[in-house]
C-alpha cells in the first residue's frame, strides 16, 4: 500500500519509500505554540472573510450585463481561466498581510512566491478564488483559501465558501470547525464509515487534455466500487466537505500547494487520513492528493493502488 503522509497535524514527515508505510518518521522541530497557532488561525479567518466579501461584491460588477473582454484571461490552457477578481483579491490579501504580518512570505496562485522559508519562518499560502470556472458561470461553489505554513506543514488555515459565507477553519492540534454566517460554530468530524462500497467520493479534473483523459479512465474504474462520485469544482471545498461529513473522501491529481494547504489541515483535524504531494509542488507533477475518512482509509488507498489511481499523472 502506498505510504500516506500527514504534513498538517502531527509534525512529522514519513520516509518517502512507498513500500515502507510503517517506516519511522523523521521529526520536525516543534517551534509553534498553542497561542501562536490560535493567532495564525485568527488571521487566516479574517483574511479569508475579507477576501470573500470582496469576491462576493465584485462578481455582479464584473460579470454584469456587458462584461468587458479583458475580464478573463487564460493561464496554462485555454480552459484554465483567471479573472480580474482573482488577481485583485490576491493583491488585497497580500496588502493586508504586509500590514498584519510584515516580513512574512506569501505563496499565491496568481502572484507566485515560494515556500523556502526554512523551519522557522511562516509562509502564507493563498488561493484567492478556488473554483474560478464556477465563479465565472455563477455556480455557487467557489472559495477563498488561506493557510499559514512553516517547514512544509500547515499550522492554521481557513476556507470560506463565498456564496454561503460559511467559514471552515483549523489550527494544528486545535481541531476544525465550521462557522455559519450567524456566528454559530460546530466542531467538524469525518463520517463514521467502514465500507468503501458505500462511500461518496469527490474528485476533480485537470485542464490538460491528456491528464483529463486519464482521469476519466480512472473514474470509470473507481465508480462501480463506491456509492457515487461528485465533481464540485473547488478542491478546497471538497477537502472541507470530507471534514464536515458531506463526502467520505476526496481524491485528485495535479493540485497545487495552495489548493490543499488550508483544506487538508481542516480535513486532518477532523480525523481524515491524508496523501499529499510534497509541499511546494506544482500541478505539472500530477501527484495524487487524498483526504479520506479513517474508517475506510486503508481499503480505499489499497483500491487506489490496485486500480492505478495512486500513480501520478504528469502534464
């Protein structure tokens, strides 16, 4: 079975040999404190809420009756869009971080950056709109994701479901919660499920034609062996849905670090088992990301190994 790694919660990074899932982990210096994590979580929530309010307000302005031609541009492929609201929102978050946390690095989907901050520096990992295609079409499933990482581990993170103004957040070792617009918060926990055949899975697809074709083949293999599969369109929300028990697992090839930095922490703090790409990796490597309820983790990961899902799908 493929080794799984939990870079979010336990402070350890397992050895990389996939044939040795029980190998002793290498420790990472535990520099963070409960108070620091609580403060990072508070900042992540405030940033994500502020950014989500901007996204919510800007959509009718940008995609009104007569949107201008330069509102949307293509990135990696013609089907991979970025809007003016994506770039504006990331600039907003970067500006706020300059005021709130001067000197700390930012890795963002639109503005770039790096995780190379060492084991002592905080790096903020930002996805201003996860689910840009949904945002463009007015499908109410897109989010803002903000995470604070150190040494390749997520210490705190927040994901805001923009349309519903729902906040998912977590701190390393402090649990995960969902907070509704009225301020009511509930702790998150994965579903108690023990049969992969009854599992509801979420997944997503890349933008390159070759990767999409391979992902389609794999969906056809997986689908007869589970309850059903959903394609929501925002990986960050999918990961939060695992935490909230709205799905039992999420798997996807080719996520960028900003796609999972906050959502994977939230899922892990709700009890999920994780398979994550190396921190800082980009979509082109095509590695697999998984968050799965613990009761079906071993069997589902074994199924993924057997069907070829565990293999990377590079661009």
